[in-house]
C-alpha cells in the first residue's frame, strides 16, 4: 500500500491543501509503511527528489523518470553493528556526487566518505570521521594521502589539534583508543 504525507519547511505534517498554497514543502511517499521517496518542492516545482532504493530497483532505470531533475538515490546495508548508507546524487542524468555515510549501533554518524564520480576512487581529503561520547566530541579531517590532518575538538573551550602535533609532549591527545580515526580508511572500525 502506498501512502503520502505532506510536510512544511520545518518538517511538520500539513494537509494537501496547505501544501498547495505553501512556497516550500515536501511530499513523502511510503510503500508498505517504509519511506520510498521525498520530493522537496519550491513554488510548486520539484527541486530535488530523495529516492530510497530497494533491492529490486536499478538507478539506471529510475534515472529515466528524472531526466531533467536533481535526484539522490540511496541504499542502506547493515554490516555487523554498523549501517552504511550509499548515496548517489544525479543532476540531469549525470552523477555529480557519490558518498557513504556510516552509523554505529547508537545511530551516530562516525564517517563520511566521498568518491570521485569518474574513477569511483575514495577522495581521502573529503573524508570526515566523527567521535562523540559523554565528555568529548571530535571531527577528524584527512590529507590527500589519507593521514589525519586536523582534529576539530568540539569540546567546549578546547583547541583544535593538527595531526602532526600528536606525539609532541605538549599535545595531550594520543591515538590510544582512536586508532580507527588516524587514517581515512578503513571504512569500519576493526
């Protein structure tokens, strides 16, 4: 069974009639209770469609339905206690962005990897990894070789750390318990 919900700019559910007079809204389509696609509209025109693929669907076939639009296709795979979301963004039928989001068992994003749209190779310096616990929060950035370049310390009042500072006696941060974050790969913690 297919159902539809309308939401305003802030994500609040609205009626079809309210949506039709609104300048910005989204239409969410569910198939058997599972979200299938979200269309974001501005002034009655679809700006972008977010489409969640199931195992039987093909991007190439679906692209034919969106020849002149911006559409984002995503699939989700579970590996152990991790969830990987693969995202492919197309504009007018051309792949413009390819990335992976990784979530842990606590539904926290721990990694974003972006890939070259022509070669499919990982872009190390476009990778970010995220760490958060009760007392600390960090975002890790990488250089072109995949080595940690910068650690953004998002804990209140703490300074950011350059990767090359680690090991210096004046730097209290160490890679102990943070081995996964030292390099842009692997995709999942070991």
